């Protein structure tokens, strides 16, 4: 069995390593969202893993790891600690990118090899999982080249979860600790894959022998302990999203309607071929072919997940449930189609071998592998209207710029040197990214390399990052024209579409100098960075003597205000000091973003807090000559409850493990 799995893995491994070296062999990826992901890794390393830790760098501050899946960055932080700090964050991040590239193909190969009993039969499915794009957020183009690496990691863990459930499906024992641990890992890597993970566990219990009581008991333990282990992050996330004011806005720029999803699927012959393979498998069952339980289990995942996606697409928008839009669940469906289709074809091939007494049987496996890979390659192209192929067969080196390439090409070291100088205050980037190609198309190759500005210069910033769901970001995109909705409504436009077009909800060419300066003052902005191609629309800066003559470096224009705007001073872990010179009584803005976890104290005791209209933290102060204010961002009831649930789940897991070994 081991030999039949190892030999077919050799060509897949050689191909994957060659593919990865071509794309990633020159250094840390610097295109699209990769710099922002590196920023989060640095957050996990420098500030610690607790989700509520306050990071002041983006959007007037944010508890970054509470509202973005932290699993990948926890892995990176663990590597940092094990390496005793000798590995740089960039080197660790490059290793993580290699991991998320290779893991989907490897985990799918091991699962299919175990289910089908032969590596050659597993090879086509593993190849598809490794190279799939097809507008999947977990695929090569978006999950790897764009930098949505957390989504690809969660996707890669689904086959491992299925592998851990196989003994239960086959009736060879109860599920032990691995399924619960992997379920928690999926939730922490990316919640968009949690429905597929829960359905895998649910269907495993349905298919496994043992009856209803055994199914209910084991399901409760696997799902309960798995979600419990992730509760330290999941429970506060759900609590803060459900209870207002929200601390995060849904990212809902995709079209998740049933018609759009069906149209995107129907345009790709490869996906239709996989669907046909799944249907053929069920027709074989109807005609009397009886596959093993494990094959039926994999075949059942796609139709059940399709029902969940359809329900989400129909009900989600109408019920304003936008946190897991249907288009984000499609990734799990594509994986289920590949796994189920390969399992179905393998069963049909074996049925043909038995029917026609074809010897030796490995010949049939080899022919099936060659045919499967040939069909995948033939159907790999991009359909009309889509820039993405169904399968990314080979990378072009120019599509994978490194961070060093981008920094050098745009003279970012010079820009960061300028920004590290006075005046004190925030930097406002009028664009979320810098373009890597000439042209005006918003989707042209670009990099959010400016998201590393707080790390390099020590200055806080607004803009300069990819679309992010903080309320302050919502105001940055929409401005006051939407009223309070700017801080609560879903983000329906990609940040790249607004680059060089608008800021604070108003077109650059229509910005009023006095209004822009007023908003900049409230947000403590003393530096504005634009691209030289934006110059014709920057009259609101050039006509205002407050911003002076811009400095030029590379493609950037840097406008500075002479007088500083002091920001809250960090005096400890998640603690800040603010001096309010002459409060007139009432609500006073601190210049920090609001969070329900802020606690404010003056010399007289606790002070009430609230969210202001810009998404900033406001504190109620009495009238007086001056007030010294201490702000502490500390865990609340939801955070402590989540931590206790995770500790209890870990205890149950240890007791279950001990009982199994006894």
C-alpha cells in the first residue's frame, strides 16, 4: 500500500516544487495582498497571539487578529518562537506561502490514495486541487498570487479533516482528538470553510455504522470540542458582530446571487466535467454498483453543500446575513466536486475491470490517471469574460514580484525615509495600493506594499492597505454622505476601484479644501501621500496653503502639514495616555478608533465612552483646565467566556485521549 502511494507521488512532487520555485523562488512575495498578510504576521509576533491586542498602525487602530482569521499567523508566530527569533518575519512568511501552496495537493493526494487504495487513481484529483483557480478564493490565482493565503490554508485542511474521520466512517473506531483539532484549525484559518468542515463531520456520522445514538454522541464530541477549542476567537467575534455598534463591516463586493453563481460555474467546461463525474457516480449507485462507505461519503458532500450554498444565496442577502456570503462557500463545493468526482470515476473504473477481467488492474489505474490529467489540461483555459484559467498550469515569473522588487522599483525606501521625519501625526494614503503596470484599469497588477508603512516608519496610517472592514475604513470609503450607515453598511466596492477616484465618499476632483482639512484634523492626519498621476485632481491640497508644496520621490507626492497633531501615547501593553488640554465638558474625541473593549479613566475615576460619527473613540469629560486620560483595551465578558470555553474543550479532549489510551 505504501509503495502504491509513494511512487505516483514522485511526479506530482517534482512538478509542484518546480512550479513553486518558479513563482516563489526569488524571495518574499510582494504583489497584491501579500504585504498586508506579512503585516499581520508581524502583529502576531510582536504584540502576541491574544485576539484583542490593539494594533495602532491601520485605520486609527484595530484589534487586527480578532476580525481577521488568525490561524496562519499563529503558525508563523510559533515558528518564530521555536527558531528563538533567528528567522526574520519575511523568511517565515515565505515559508508559510510555500506551505499553503503545497498543502492542498498533498492533503488531497493522501486522502484520495487512502480512500481509493491506489496513488495513480488519486493523482488527477490531487493535481486539480493543487492547481485549481476558477475564481476560487482558495485557488492559485486568488488564494496564492493575490495573497488570500488564510483562505487557501483552511481549504487545504479539509482533506486532512476527512482523513482523520475515515476510521469512523469505516467502522474501525471512534473519532479521537484529531478531528476536533482539525475542525478548530479550519475555523481559525478561515470560517468560510467551516460549513464544509461541519458537513464532513455530519455526513461521516450518517455513513458510519453504529446507529443513531452513536452518531449523536460522537458528533457532539467532535463538533462541540472542535468549536470549543476555537471559542477563544469565535465567541468574541460572533458577540461583537451581533451586538452593536459593529466593530467590523461585511465585505460584500461579490455577486452571490444564484444566477451569478450558476453562470460563473457553467462557463467552465472543467467544472461541468467534474459535475458530470459526480452525477455518473450516483447513476452507478442507482444501477446497482455498491461503492464502499468511504466513497459514498465523499460523493455525498457535493450535493449537500450545494443545498447549503443555494439556501445562503437565496436567503442571505434578503435576511442581511452577509458575513458568510454564498460565493465564499463555493470553494468547499469545488473541492467536494473534485474529491467526489475522482472517487466516482475510480469506482466505475474498478467496476469495468471486474466486469471485463482486465489484468493487471494497475494498468486500468494508469490509463485512468493519464486520461484524467489529459482532460484537465484540455479544459484548463479561461472562459470568455474571466481573467482566470480553470487550472493554473504554470506561473509566469513576472506575475510574482517580490517585495524587494516593488520596494526598489517604486523607491519606497526614500518614501519611508520622508515619512519617518516630522511632523507627528497620521499618514493618509489616497490609494490603497501602488500599480505595477501602466494603464488605468483598476484590476491591473498592483501591490499593497504601503501597508507596511507603520512597521518601517513607526507612523500610523489611513488608507494604503487593501479593503478592510473596520468602521473607520467604512468612513474612509463612504464619508459622511451616508450618515451613520458609513460605519455599519457592508463594504460593496473594492478599495482598488476607489484608488485615484475618491476619498471620504467624494470624488477627488470635487473635494473641498476646507472640508478635507477639517476631516484630516479630526483624524489627526499631518501627511497626505498621492501618486503623481493623481496630480490633476489634487486641487483640494495644492490650493490649501496648510499642506504646502509636495515633496516628490519616485511616483509619490508627499504633502506635509507643518504643525504636528499629537496621537495617544502608548504607555504599556494595550494602554495609551491622552492629554486633553482644555475640555469644555461633554464628549471629546481621543483620535483612536472605537472598540467596545476600551476602558477610559481620569483622575476622578472611570469615564463613559462611545463611538463617534467617524468611527473614533469619544470619552465624556467634565469641564476643566485639562484632563489626563488613560485608555486600556482589555478583554471583556465575551473574551473571557471564549477563553474559558476553549480551556474546557481542551480539558475534555485530554480526558478523552487519556481514556482512549487506558
